C-alpha cells in the first residue's frame, strides 16, 4: 500500500469531519523518520549493505507501536503508510499506543541463519536510540517472527539492562504471551463471523476464500473452519487452488508449512486456479491476508463476495474500495479486522511490565471483548452517520488521535 493511498483515506475522513487544515496537517505528518544503512559481513567474507527504516507516525496516545518487516520491496513510502495505519488501528480498538512501523530492504531467504541474526542485531544497534519499552515497541510483521524478536530483545538488553518489554511477539520462553501467534488471525475470523451474521449469513456453511496462508491467513482459515465455514479457494505467491466441496483446512496448512512446498500449490485433491479466478470466486467472504494493494479497480469489478475482511495491511486501493461500497459489498477494514495482533501485543507488554502472566483462555477472552467493542462501535458509527465501515473506523480513530494531539499541545 502506498502512503498516497493512506492519505486519501485519511483526507476523505478529516474533510468529512471538518477537523480543519491545522489538525489535518498534524495527523498526516510523521513525527520521526529514521533511515539507516545495515552493513554486515556475509558468510563468504563479502560485505552486504541493506537499507533499514523506523518511522514513528504519532505518539499522542502512548508509546509508538508497530511491526518490523524484512522484505526486498520495503521502502520509505510503504513504511510511512503502515506507520500511519498503526496510529489509526490502535485508536480504533482503544489501546494506549501510537503508530510506528519499520523494516529492512532484504529478502531473508537469501540469508543464512547467521547472516539473518547479524542483520537483526546490527539494525537493533542502529535504531536503539529511538525504541524502548516506554518509547517504541516493535513486533513481528512480514518475514519476521519470535526468533527475530528474541535477538532484538537480547541486543537491546545488552545496553539497557534486561528489557523484555522492548518488543512483543517473543517466544513464550522469553516472556512472550499465550495466544499471541494466533491473535491476528483470530481477530480476522471473529470480525468475519460477526460481519456474516450482520449480513444474515450463518457462519456454519458459509463459503470463504483466503489469499495468503501465512500466520494470519492460516489461523483465520482454521478458526473459521472450526466454526463450520467452508474454505473453497486459496492462493499465495506460489499459485491458486480451488475445491467447491471445501478443503481440509488443517491438512492444507500442514502442506503449506512443509519446507518442500511453502505454498498452497499442488495440494492433493485441489484444482489449479488463477489470481483472476480466485478474486472472482463465488463465495460469501473474501479474506485478503497477503500483501497490500492486491484489490485494484480491475480486480474489484470481478469480486462476487458480499463481504471482504482485510487480514493484510492495505489490500484494497481507494478507487477499488469506492467501487465495492457502491456495489453494497461490506468491507471490514484492516485497521479493525487485523487489530487482534496489536491488541495481543498490548497484553504481552502489560504482562512484561507487571511480571505477571495470563493463561491462553484469559488472553483470548480479553481479546474478543476488546475487538467486539471496537466492531460494535464502528458499526454504530457507520449506521448513525450513514458511512461505510472503513470511513467509520477512520472517523473514530481521527477523533481519538486528534483529541489526544490537541490536549497534549502543538
């Protein structure tokens, strides 16, 4: 997703709310942008240099919060967009954070385990002046995981003392939280279930499609299947498949997790499909859970689903979104649908600060309570103001962030 797209969504909302040019400028401008060069010695003795970023958008409501992604297409524009989205996401669900994002322009598949660790530790050294448990708390994102968070925590702690709260998404053995791995996908599944009910569709027997069977998509698919929904189409970087009778979701997830496969392609009992056919699938709900910008105007024209639940960040362009809303397709936006991850990260941070840990059931119950409140709040705003769900979610977020920014002083 581009920063321009994010600003369009935000600008449409601020003008609708008539917040004024001064506040609009404050809400659109990142508070800090850090760019670093990450140089390491590779296993063969050569030197490699990668660009890294940490962008802090707005910290009026609390410490900055946002993931780190390691991807060869990471750039400043993308990180700016994602940092902004985090400010609105944390405000929509009512947790006391601001928004940030970071990343390194690298394909981690080209690095050995040792090289990946050296990149992570060097990056941590270079951004440690702007992160910390009460300042900015990174978390996993695309191509990063609990192991990378463990390296960041360890490297930061060497200079600042034992600091488990500097990152979230850590392994349980290093003060991570129960339920964190599944949290983003759980939130997507919950929002999908509630939205289907609002549309008068019983989740049991509902047909759905998922793009991206990584952490978010796989957990969303698993949890929806457990509720009786039927996954009939799936796709990722390796290909697209379909089965009108529905997939065995746990078996499909195991297939993707196999190092030999790493994709849905070739799953036994499935028919080969395509990107175009996937988005045109005859389903009740479509869950884009991969990278941003996949639903553009041309793709939107082919979509037959009555519901889109955005597991990915920024999967729908503004023009495509307007087209979908014009056709009465319900779109549950990313800043609500995938907020389960940051909400559970908040739980982890609270537990780290208190040195008191909760059971998985407690985590899941608290997560559902917060997301249900946020979902209902967005729905009420949408109905009262006659808005679509994305604009309603942005309206709530702009109100909360704008009030906090003004109260703290310009």
